[in-house]
């Protein structure tokens, strides 16, 4: 017991020392800031010179037109840290995108209060996970993740806010389809006849409706209609629910007919 306590104490002391002796620039290092004002600090060189120049002009024009202050910081080994707040004058109408490829997700957002009122916390989490994940970065590059996420932020600010990130990626739609099919299967199993002469067990289907309803409506339909106006994903999910329901509902009949054929 004494050894365990000693080990825990040593770990705590080492961790505290690491925090204490960490380089100051990791938290506040204004020396890394450019002398001239620029909306982009690309320390990790994630953008090409052409991309950086075009994005800087776009951000500046967007701020002049709307009053929203978009800023981009890419970092790897070093970061100016909190010094960017004073350098850029970040306020309630600011959105700071930080890209750091050392983590599992390269994107992080520092958002002002007014932006939070227009786009809730769940929006920023979804934005981060959609564009900052390793698979997206592998396909589109770090520059693509930065540019695409900023385009999404600008479009939502222009239309007065978003509750979810617009657009329905293929992998997200597949999850909604699987959820719809699973909801149909549960509904079909619940609706199987349990009495002589019964065709459809509505009572059991209603009892299990909270379960299959959440899978089909909350996880299968709602993510589609809130992110895209296309009808095809919605039709496919409804069809998936119907097919899952029919297969589960008719499976006892198939099993009985197979058994009868084997006995015959």
C-alpha cells in the first residue's frame, strides 16, 4: 500500500513539474506572431502561398461585409497560444479555427458568444468531427479540411445560423440507413402474430414503438431532413425500414414453410 501511494505521489509531482516547466511559447508566445496584421498564421505550412493569399482576401472581404471575424491558426511544434487573442482582438463575433495535426482530430474551434447563439455547441462538435477526422484529412488534405470547414461556417453565418452541419456525407447516410433497417426489423418482430387468427400484433408494435421509433425517426429520418433537401436518401431510408419490417414480420412464415417442406 505504501509503495502504491509513493508511486502515485511521484507521478503527481512529475506531472506538475512538466506543466510548470513547459515552454512559455506553448501558452503565450507573441514572438511567433507576424509583424503585420494577417487573418492567417500558418506555422504548420498547411496551405500553399496561393491558398493562403486567396483565403486571406476572402476572410477580409467577409469581415467587411458581415462583421464576422474569421481567423486561422495552424501549428505543429510551436504555437503563439493565448497571444493570438490580443493580436487579432478576438471578441464575441469571432471564430478562430486552430489546425494541429498532432492529434487524432486536427481541427479545433474557439468561438465567440454570438456565434454560439447562432450555432450551438453540437454544431461545432459535428463540424470538427466531420472535417477534422483522419479519414477526411487523408482524402482531402489538411488544407481541404480547413477550407471546407470555413466554407461551412461562412454559409451558416450568412443564413442566420445552423443547428446541424449542412450536407450528408456517405458514411453518415449509411448509419441512418442501418438505423432505419434496424428499426424496421424491431417493428416487424414486435408485430408478428401471437394469437390464433391474428394478422398483425398492433399492440406489441405500439409497445415497442419508442424503440423502433427512435431508431427510424430520430436516427434514420431526422439526420437526413435536417442536413439535406435531397429526396433520394430519405426514400432509401423509408424503403429500408419497410424492407426490414417485412423480412422480420414474414420470417416465421418462411421458417414454417421450410419446415413443412422438409417434413414432406
